[in-house]
């Protein structure tokens, strides 16, 4: 009986610790290419400095989404009448590499790439902001997008932003009875984006909280 109680307490303690860790810290991984990569019909060679720089770019982009989120403007495309759309995002806040709450470590170096791990300690204002965003009229949504693998490495970030657009559109389809032509609001990452290679393409999946503050059904230029 005592053994059972100890096991239960261990699991409860582990669960509380994980929750506390999640509430106080954010961990993110950024990747950068090393060596030769194919871009269209040419080959480009990425140095270690290039790999570190590109990995850090991803780290700070994803941290922005996890800590502050983005303001967005989305003019919805219409394939039927060939109406072109656009999706613009603007970071609500930013994190500097000199931020005292940020720790960067080289996580892994392989023959063809480098991973950088970032651990970011949230301050009280940031924790309050995140809790406030999650308890606001935001709705949970999932978005995914694909992009060619044979392109510049920062194409991954472009595909990531397409996945954010997909999350907004997915939420609009669930919430709205009619298809809008323009949506404005905020989007906030729930967790780190998932990036994989599927059939020679980058695939990025994001889970996010979406707020729609303005919806228009007439054409917006």
C-alpha cells in the first residue's frame, strides 16, 4: 500500500513540475544547414557561421510567436474569380539575443546541419500576457502549409507563415457562416511549430490561438 502511495505521489509531483516548467520557461529548437544544398538547379554551400545564423533566425521567429504573437491582416484569396489575396503579420513584441532571460546552446551538429536550442525564462509580465491572451476571445486552430525543399533555407520561415495563414482561415471556416474577404486580428502560437520533409517538400504544422477583431465581407484593397 505504501509503495502504491509513493508511486502516485511521484506521478503527481512530476506532473506539477512539468506544468511549472512550462509556465516559466519556453524551449525552442532552430535548425540551420551545413555543407552543400541544392537550390533550384544550383548548389550552395553553407558554412558553420551560415548554419548558426539561420538556426538563430528560426529561434527568434518562433520565440516571437510563443511569447508575444503577431498582429495579422488577411485578404482572403478567391480561386473562383482569381482574386489575389495577401497575409501580413507584424510581431507584437521582440526578443533580443542580449536578453538576460535567454540562453542559447548548440544542441546538435551533424554532417548536414546544426541545431540551436533556446531556453527562455518568462518574466511575470510575459506570463500574465500569455495567460490573458489564452483566456481572451481567442479560439484554438491548427494550420499547415507546404513549400519546396529545393530552395533557400529561410523558405522554412515562409512556409511557417503560410501555416499561420492556414490557421486563421481554418478558424474562419469554423466560426463564420459566410466566407469573408478580409480579416484582421492577432495570432499566438500554442506550441512550437512542427517541421518535417514530406515527399520532397517542407511541411509546417502550427497550433495557435486566433483572435478576429475585424471581419469584412466587401472587397478591401
